[in-house]
C-alpha cells in the first residue's frame, strides 16, 4: 500500500500535544490530495493569514477540530509527508 486509505494506516502521529493525531493527519492529507494542492503545499513558505489555499484546506476538512497551533503543525506534517512520500516512512507497521 503506497497511499493511506484510513487514519488506521498511519504510524503514531503526535503534532505536539502528546496525543494521537492520526485522524487529523489523515483528514488533512486526503483533503490536500482531493483539492489537488500537493504542489502548492510543497512550495508553501508560510505567509500572512487569510491565504485562500489554506482557507480551502481548512474548509475542506471533514473534522476541523484544530486550534491555530494544531492546524499549523498538521500543515507542516502533511507538507513533509508529501515531500517524503507516505510510504514507507509514515505507514503503520503491522505486527
């Protein structure tokens, strides 16, 4: 499997709160893919709030339970996943 189909496919993800954030990572990853914003996010260098692409991502999430911090951390994670490729680095190893 080279792409996740569920949050259960991800290794343990912590975005800074010490709790599992696999659902949030999967939701954002799939939203970015669905919106075809992969190249934009890979090249994103940060910038002022109110960015229309970030708004599209935020509005496109199935469950936007993010604070500003968790949203930013998940964006950074998803950007890195897109750069590295999801498989094998972020895939859950099943015992």
